[in-house]
């Protein structure tokens, strides 16, 4: 998964995070498992919802 301390998140990880959240997992647990901040994860999800995956 993401090893970048600043939270670089690829489309694969982003899609996985979204699927886990829709399955009932908490954003904090997902972000922790990916090694990124929950704020960055939620911002990337919002961006993907507006602009799509790139």
C-alpha cells in the first residue's frame, strides 16, 4: 500500500478505501491500514466523487 509519509494514494488504494467504507468500515481504520491521514483520505474521496478517478 502507500509508503509515502505525505499520503500519496493511487486509484487502486482509493477504490479499495471506498469499497471498504461502503461495506461499513470506519474511515479512521481504513486510513490507518493504508498508512495515511484520515483527512487526506476523505479529501481524496471527495475529489474523486467530483472529478472521477484519474
